[in-house]
C-alpha cells in the first residue's frame, strides 16, 4: 500500500544503513489517514484507516526491498492505541529456477487501553520458511 498511487506517500531520503548484512538506501514515508485507502484497523464494530509513517530499506546493489517498518503512532481515541509492524524480505529461489522477493520475518506490536486506562500491548513474531510455488493450468470447455 505504500507504493500505491492513491496513498500519496511522501518519501524523504535518510542516512544509508546496512540491513540484513546489505548496504541499503533508507527512505522515510508518511501517509495521511485521508490518503490511506488500504491499510485499516478494526476492533469490535469500529473500522478505520489510520495515518501512519515508517521507513523502507532498498538494497543498493539490486534495488530490491529489504525491510519495511510501519507505525501508526498514538491513536488515543481508538480501541487500538498503537500499531507497529516490521517485515524483512529476501529473495527466494524455487525449483523451477524462478526467484521472488518474499517476507522472511515479521514483528507486530499492537497496543490498546483497558478499562482502567492501563496500556496493554501484544507482540507477535513470525518466521516464514519453506516457501512453495504452486502452479495450475485449466481448460474451459464450452458445449
């Protein structure tokens, strides 16, 4: 969604860094809630498209996406008060010698306020392995 034309994301170059042992260009971005048409949060009967900002890391040698971070910041009037996501990407090779850039690891943090206004956060870390490529062919016969 960061790269969708409707998002009107503003990108600002930041100091280059290494990520996943690769030199990378780093860009900071921001998307206003009014320009956010795809990233939404839902809790109970509420659904909303928050403002969010983050950074992306692009491999200097290959121009491939290495990492993306997204942070909604504080949303004190919402049931979910904060959401942060980080996804690391890598190139995966398949048996047919094709290659794709796919997620390899993600971290998600989601926070909310309880009835006593104490902030409670949950964290989820996922590792993606053993990617498989599936292919099918079909024939449609019209009688």
